């Protein structure tokens, strides 16, 4: 009743770690049915729902973890909620009939299963697990999944044993020792076939020569989706291949999602990064280029074996000749383990020398926010943020950075975030692991001096 009266029934945590509260109590969560709470038909009157923006096959961001831990701590304090009463969506069975399902609908979703793991629950401040599966005990599930029960309700050791118990097989068949998850995981983690073009002719990148060989391969194999890296090479190659095959190409994607109908939803920034465009390609073959580090790599599976097919290289006279090679450019910020980023707190362009010194002693590279790039203080390839370069360093240091939404989205998966700013109210402080309030012109020189020692 308190939840219904106050309208504090549901929250959403976005990828930048911002928490939104739905304040209209009529805005109920339509996926809730009868379950868990002694067979009550409307969970919204007796529970608090927290939705996380993201994907089921990908971990949430470091900023979401921090925000979720803080939100849970506050809600547990306000409503006196015990840790074992904090449940994942997968722990909530779909019962029927109820307000949303007029027919019998018995089963369980595997949404949010990672939050049943002991190590993950500890990360978000939970020290206890639900002790049993109330839906199975109450007979609300017609058929239980023993593997799922151990993962959701087992001890840490039982969870590990359950995951190890499922063996790997090449057959795409669900069996007593092989779940649908095992099949999906194996297919996702390793390639079935690797095509190799092993020839010195392709040692130096030539967009026309590479295009010719790729077009021949793709015309023969006819894949549903072709992915390129949104690198200088990928940006030169992808449009040429797409044009030759008359395929749709969505460039610079930051997220991809496979839909139930088999189509690929492609997400990319639009209008200089102020909006996100969601794109579906109409052509039979979908082509995308993906930003560096925008997607997580699958875990290597040494037990899985793929086929290696060597291809003959088609040689053409592209008219391109390499006359020489210039000096290597400084390390890219996209792949750097340490990024020191300057913001509006800098007073003049010459002060980048101070930022560079800090980056040098940390073994990192210099980045900048968009306003400094727009003012011409530093080149575009140093811009950090959603409309520039998404970075995932082990250490990010923001020097005079306020933290616009676009910038926060571009650093959301950084390991450790350090913020230096004279204004304690800046947005970057809300997600920083370490916040230093003070004049950067006094703090940074002291940091440099101490690090040199």
C-alpha cells in the first residue's frame, strides 16, 4: 500500500549509471504476474521493480553496477528489505491467470540470471540469497529446471558445479547434459568456418584488392550479416563491398541486437551524437561497421573446433602503389589502458602540455572533450565521448571535465575513474571512483611530482 500510495514502485538505471524513478503509480510493470509473494496477483503493489538498460548476453556497465548498489542500499534502508528478498527477474515465475495473462502461462524467463550469482550479488551489496525456489515449493511451476534451480538458488560451489557439469557437444541438441544455453554459448564463442587469404599480395592494405576478394567470398557464402570494424581500414573497405553486392550498410554502430524475427537491429549515433538511430536493413545481406571496443568479445572456448578453408587470392591491377611509409602516429586513445582527458577547466590551449605530462608519467594518452576539439585546441582523433571515440581504459583521469551525457556514455566502461574539478557538483563526480575537488593547476603538478618519485 505504501508503494502504491507513493508511486515509488519502479526504477530504471541507464548505461551511464543515471537512475530514473517512475512516479505515477498507474505505470505498472506489465511483465509481473502471480508469483513469489504468496500467490498475490499483482506484484506491483508489493514489490519494487528495477529495470537495467542493456542486453541479456552482455554485462552491465561499471557505472550501472555502482548506481545499482547505491539504489539497492537506499531502498533496503527505506523499506526494511532483507537481502534474500532482492530477486532477479529469472526468480519470478509467470503464473496465470492474472491481470496480464488470461491463459495458463507457466514457465520462467532467464532474464538477469547473472544477478543470482554470489559474486555479482556481493558486488551490488547483497550478502544473502533466497533460500529456496518458492514457485516450485508452492507447485506454481509444472516442471522445474534442475540446472536453473542450482544456478539461481545454489551455494557458490553448487553454482560453479552446475555450470561445469554441462558438457560441450558439436550436436545442436538439447539433452540431459546439454542445455539450450550451452548450445547458444558454443555457437556464439567460436567460428564454425575460418576463411584464409594467405598471400603476400594482400600484405599491404589496398581497398580495391581486398574488396575484390571479399566480394567473391561473400557472393559464394551468402551470409546474413557481415561485420567490419569501424577503423580506417574498415571504413575504406565496407562501403566498397556493400556497393558491389547491393547490400545495406550501417556504419559506426555502437550496439547490435538480434530480433526475434531474425533481423539485426543496428544502433548508431546520429546528428553529431545527440540522438541514437535504430536501423533495420531491408537487403538480404546486412552489413555493419562497429566502433572499436563497443562490443564485448566472447569467451574463448578451446574445446570447440572450426574448419579452416584456404582461399585462392584474386589479383587485380588496382592502380595503387605504395611509395613509402610515414612515421607511426601516437597511440590511439581507443585502445589505451590509461586516458587523461582534458575538459573546459583548461584555460588555454597551451595548458595541454600539463595534461600531456600527467599522461606521460602514467604511461597513457591525452584525450579531450568535444568543446576543446570544436575550438581547435586539439585534433578530432583525441575526442573522447559518444560522438568521438568510446574508450575503455583501465584508468581514466578527467582533468577539468564536467561530464556531459555524451561524454559519460563514451567512458562508461572504464575500469577506474578519477575526476579532478573545482566544482563539486559536476556530473562526472557522480560516477567517479575518486573525486578530487580543487584547482587542477595546483593538483595536477603535485600528482606529476609524486608519480615521478
